[in-house]
């Protein structure tokens, strides 16, 4: 389903929005005895005042309306920046919606600027209303499914308080999140997360100002850096806009007929129709000559290769081709590509993938992105592996946010590990993640790992009991010798059940650990890494100097 609507004037746009809202109100009030409506701030409220005209006002069953905000600013209710105040003054105070049906940001948190507290309380409120059946729950996922969401878009392409380049676009662990560094003032806000926004039955985005013309054009040219590009809905997403600058926005608005990307809290289905594919615009990838010499004799293991590169630059080029080839293979064979990364210097070595030709040729919509280990710190913390990957990689490629599986760092390390394991199990159930026939552990298509100077991989450190974990898929550590102390990590059985593993190691400081792992001159965790189909060590000259 794909819908766009262009109107010659603001007046006609407002009229169409009012009719649409009134029609949905009648439908939901009849079908389920209530109508859940989500508002944003901005111009929207002035459109809604159309509903105050008698032909709408008199026919709408206001007593059945329940009002929510997709985002609000963490300021007192009577503050000029408050979305609650805006809606109250311009609309809500003029219609007989019961006060108890208006769900505003918590007044005391907002009053003292406690963004985190306000987000938590708003989430709790929504969960309670789902339990009471006032808000529907989306299929099996239990995500709240609002009946109608009325959204605006900023000139930078933000919607709700999801801003371009901000990691919040990938937030899936919560329903409501918060931001304290909003590029648009005021800085503190709470916002629905993308899965919640996209679960709404009907999403209506209204755009009217010249200032938004460029962003509208970008959104409809599939620029995934703009949060508004990700908008879908369970039933219908419509973008209504006034004809802006001549010709600039003669565009279409795509939406999905299902919110299956977000059917479960951190899970998406493969190949959802909601993701616009880049396949059509694919460019042919020129062959990149391998600049490696192969150390043939090491380990004499036919599944193991060691590639040594004169320069790290050459290693990065070859690693990109290796990854892109596997991506092509798995996307063709199974319609999905499950990729796991570590933190550390590996991420920098992946830089060629986010440059031409690969950035254009890879079918990013089929990627599913995981972490082999993660530090239990906030996602915007400098120690976060998520932040590292987001800043250098994820923010540059259109992997659907629903396919990026970050940990829930609001939990303890132990609970976060359990939660991540549950997420993997769900993905196995849905077929996104394969299982190894020989081990019964999940079989990722590609694992891209770094190694520490002490020979650790993931957060499996030399001499630590976790290296012997044989049952769990994901475990945790609270005494990591490399700070920060609290982490989650995949276990060896999971790492070694992968189809392909690349161990990427650079620098002379790691030469001894490389030697220990490959020549068995010592015992280091990296020496225990294997793969079901292929393990490739990518080394630069200095790292290989002791082989
Ligand atoms: O969270 C982590 O600490 C990493 O995932 C870790 O496993 C990393 O891959 C190695 O420590 C190598 O890091 P460097 O490449 O930066 O040395």
C-alpha cells in the first residue's frame, strides 16, 4: 500500500485531515468503543482546529477519545515549549474529551527536567492501558498499536523526537525513550521509539511549509538518514502535503501493509515489504584484487586461512570484498545475512564497506546486525560498542533499524545477557537466524572479530572461566580485565558454530598473541576460535611478524 496526497492549499489539506480523522474516529468508536489518538507538536494542532467546526464537532464521539503524545518536551505543563500546552490551548480545551482520557507527560518529572523518569512513567502508563485493552496490542509482539497517529516532520527530516544521526532511531528495547541533547530546542524530550510509531494502525504525516520541501524530497528519494523515511504503519501511512516548491515534491509515499518488522520487541521478519530495496539501483562491484599473501602451512586446517597484508589499508579493502561477497551469497541463498561484530579497532577496518562501490551495491535491507560482545553502558557512552558501530558504520548504511540488535543496557549484565539470548532464540524461531545442525547453537553467517593484545576475543579473556561455558549462548562478566567491567559476550560454542569467521588483527602489539594462537606457542582464547565453513585471519605485516 502506498499513499501520498498533495493539496493545493493549506485549507484543503486541513479539511482532508479532518475528514480522515473523523472517519477513523467513527470506525474505531463503533468497532471497539474507543479511539486512541497520538498527537505531535508543531503545526499539527492548528490543522486539528478544523475539527472544531460543527459538522465534525457534533458528530464525533469525543467521550471515546484517548489522547497521547508521540513526543513531548520535558518542561512544565504551562511552559510555552510544552506540546501538552499547545494541544490543550489550541484544541483539547475546546472538545469534551474526558480529562482522564488525556495522557500527558508526568507533571512532576517534567517540572524538574527529569527526562529519564518521564520516559519511564509514560511507558508504564502505556503498558497499563494495553493491559486494560484501551490501547490494542499488536499481534504477538504486544507492542502498543494506536489507532491513529498524527505526525509532523521537521526541515531536517526528524519525526517525533527521532533526529537524523542520533542513535535513538535504533532503540527497540523500550516503548518510550528520552533525549537530553536534542538538536532542536529544548534539549530534553521524551519520544516514542520507531517500533511503536510504526505499529500504529494509521499514520498520518502532514507537511506544509516551504522549509520542509528538501526533506520531503529526500524522504521520497529513500534517504535513510532521515528518520521520516522509516515511517510505515500497520494499516496505512499517508503523507499529506501542500504542493511545495514547483515540481520538488511530486512524490510518492511508501508504506507497509504490515508492521512485521517489529512483530516482536527486538525482532524483525526477513524481507518485510516495508523496506524499500536498494537492489534496483545496484551498481556492479568491480573486482578488488587481493593484496594478501597466504600463510599456507599454519595450522594445516583446511577451514582456516591466514591472509597477511603489507598495509592495513589493503587489509581493509580485502575485508570489504570478503564481506560483500558473503552478503551477496547469503542474500541470494536465504534472503537474509546475519552479521556479528566486535568492538575495538575492527570497526575502523570495516570502513571500506561504507564507501562506493559497496555502500551502493550491498543489499543492506537484508542485513541483520549483532554484537559478539557489548559493554553494559548507555548507548551514547564512549565505551559502548553500539555507539562505535553506529558512529562509524550503521549511521552510514540503510540497515533497517529493526534489524539492528543492540543489548538492553538498562538491565544488569546478567539480565542483559539473558535478554540477548532470548532475542536470538526468537530469531531462530522466525528463521532469521539459522541453527548449526552439528552443535544446535545459532549459526551466524559471518562473525567479524578483533583480538586484544592478550589474545582475548569477544569478552572471553585468558584464564577466565567463561571461556569454558558450554551451554549458554550469551553470558556475562562483571570483572572484565579490560574496562569497563560489566559486559555481555557470546560464548565459544556460538562463535565456533558460525558459518564464516574473520579474525582481524593489526599492529605489532598483538604479534605474540597471534603467534600463540596460530603456532600454539601459548594458550590464548583466540586460538580456540573456529568456524563451521571458514575461518580467515586477516593480519597486517606487524601483527604477523612472529609467525
Ligand atoms: O568490547 C570489546 O572489548 C571488544 O569487542 C573486544 O573483544 C575487541 O574486539 C578486542 O578487545 C580487540 O580490540 P582492539 O582491536 O581495539 O584491540
